[in-house]
C-alpha cells in the first residue's frame, strides 16, 4: 500500500507524480527501494529482472540511492561464479528513520524505526493525560521525541519525519485534532506545539493500528476492518490495501454506532452507542469495578481468575461489538475483522459472544474475526512505519531534503 494516512499531506509519499521523465525516474527509484526492502539482499541484476528494467538503468538508480544513504552494498556475492561478482544490496540500516509517537489517555510513547523495519530507540512515559491541556502534554511528547531522536542519531540514523497517533478525530490537514473527547481536546493544531524540524503527520490511532496490521501482520487480508479500543472504540476500514478516510477524514467511528437506540446517553450526543457497552470504562462499570490505570490488565486478570461478573461484562461487551460490527460487515463485506489495541488482551472473553452474534446476524458464511499479534503496540508502530513507507514510496523527496 502506498498511500500515507492522509491525502492532504503537503509533500512526500503517495503524491501523484507527473508523467514526465522526472516522474518516471522517481517512480523507478521507489520500485527499486520497495523491491530491495521486500526481498533484499539482492544484486543489481536480480533487482533489474524483478522490476523489468535493464541492468544499466537499475545501476544508475541504485547508485543514486546509495549516494543518498538509502541503500547500501553488503559486498560481493557468489564469488565462485563466472564473471564480475554482483554486490548484494540492502536498504540502509543507518539512513533515514521513521519517528512514531502516540498520545494515549494514560501514556506517551515515541519510537524510531529504521528502513529495515527495526525499532532502534524507544521511550514510554506513563502519565494521566485526560483533561490536561495540549501544551504540557505535547511539551512532554517533544521531550521524549528529542530523547529518541538523539539515541537514533547516535546510531547513525536521521529522522525522516514524525507521525503522531491520537485517540480522536483528525482533520484532513493531518495536523489538527478536531475532537479527542477522552483527552478533552478540540480544534488543536499539533503542528504549532510539536518540533518544527520534522515533517509531521497526525492521524487517529485506529488508522495507524490498521496500517501496522496491514504492513506487519501475518497473512493480513487486503480488505478488513480493524477494531481497537482504549477508553473509546475506534475502527479503521481498509479496502484493497488502502485506508478509507471518508469525506472529512472521520471514517471508522464504530464506537458511536448505536447498539440500543434508547440506551444510555453518550458524549457524542447520541444514545446507546457501542462505546457505552464495550468501551473499557463501560465494561469496568458493568463489572462493578472502579476505572483506574491499567484497565485492561485489571479486567483480564479478574477474568482469568474466573470472576463471574467480569466475565459476564466482557460477554455482554462482545455481544455489543457483534451487533455493531454486523452493520459494518453487511455494508462492506470485508475478508475479515481484526481485533487490535487493548481489545486484543481481552479477546479470549469477548470473542465467543462477538462471533456468535456476528454469525447469527449476517448472511452466508460468518466473517472471520482474528486477534492482532501487535496488540497495544500497533498504533505506535504504524505511525513510525508510515514515515518509513513514505521514504520507500518517494525516495527522491528524502534525498532532495538532505
Ligand atoms: Zn456516541
């Protein structure tokens, strides 16, 4: 998939390149990067045969990518063969890095991922962010970002961009948080409060979670719904390997799909939304527990011990998820549903009722529901990898920025 989390991004990945010689060159640079990234180490000849260009043309592209620090040569391969030995190419482990960040209700996290997809630096701080104003939260996030960037730079990497996952609605400018009810933020331009030295992309955490699943998950289908939760419930729709953004960029608000139209009032102005039955705090309330930190850990621990009230609350939450997902599955006909984020830790107790509700209410064979192996790490990894994918999609843009 080549689209960034946002179409209005001013520069970099996913731009339609003009159909000129220059545009062709940029597209070919990207094809070389993607091929070596997916299948490397590869010789120039192997790259040429995979993308259908002459070896001479590929050599010119490869030389340019080596000069920009995006590819590196690992030394001669197959020295026993007749003729000049080809040198194996790999994406650089010392070039650009994607910096991913996450603003959670209870934590801040930042990581640096290199072009090979390895996490090279990481920092997490547990801090209650609910109803804190954006400036101090983003001040702390900036501090963590600088720490991670310094560590990455110490290993010869340089930041190609910063992508931030937030639990809220993000405008199509990919900078402005329109509404993050569980943080209490509204119309906040994160670009004004985060370091200006990096190209910035802000997206909903559910979108980054889905992209992480698409890029890093095992056997992830090209059409799927990704459902994740913290206090709110978010979903992302991936169609043919691309995120569906919707008109305003707000697609995927599964948490506000009504499950019982006359149910309890919701912060969105509606009643009986899914979030009122399957959000972490709703489940804790239904189980007679106090919402505090580590809500998922508390629920999973009690459920494991056989606490009947907690198991019933999770069973009911699974039913509510099944009802809400029925609408989405009937409408979109995805290949599968993936439970990610915090929901993945509660899956053993949510899945039976969720699956049976979905099977009962949808026609034909039931839509398979699986659990993300990335768990709560998904949004942070998806954010960092979105920057890395941006480099693979348009390596010339990165080289020009040097
Ligand atoms: Zn609602």
